[in-house]
């Protein structure tokens, strides 16, 4: 299965590169090229499994853990989908998500999430992941 997704990802990237080169060259317009590059980056993220729809890819789909000590090992566990290199935690911060009430102040139902950004030590690709600690622990 991982070998198959590599092949699929490589095919998608090759096709995108070709489309960007052909269409971008014919139109010769910077804004069109920028749109295509943005679309290509989005598709690359999807092909690499780095998009917001994966588990932990967005605040509304955090990976649940039972202890803060599980977060960084979990975040670094899988190899880089682009090059197979190792991920290392670049940033790890607590973020309070309170999206049902505008303005200052925090609801009682606000979720305290961990936002971890890992960076590949080989190719530098970044993978942001959201975590939720199911049993709340006091945070210093
Ligand atoms: Zn990499």
C-alpha cells in the first residue's frame, strides 16, 4: 500500500509539473502561473498525505492522546512521505480553539489543543498536526 501511494503521488506530481509548464508557458501570465502553482502545491499536499483532511490535519480533527508525553513521539513516528526522511518537531504549542463564540473570552467548552509542526530533516517539508489530550492535564 505505501509503495502504491508513492507511485500514485509521483504520477500526480509529474502530471502537475507538465500541466504547469505547458499551460503556464502558453499563457505567459504571472497570475495564472501563480494559481496553477498554488493548485499544484495543494495537490502535492494531498498526494503526500499532508493536507487538512488527514487525521490531525486540522483543529476539527485532532489526533486524541491520553498524555502530553505521547504527542511528540506520535508526531515524529511516520517518515516523510516525500523523501522517506525523519521528521523532527519544529514547534509545539498549546492553542485554545473556541470557534462558537466571537469576541474575547473563552467558553467552558473551548478545546485546548496542541499544534505540532514537524519538519523533515532531509527535504524540509513541514507537516502540521493537531492533538487533543483526552484527559486534561494541568498546564504550567
Ligand atoms: Zn522529506
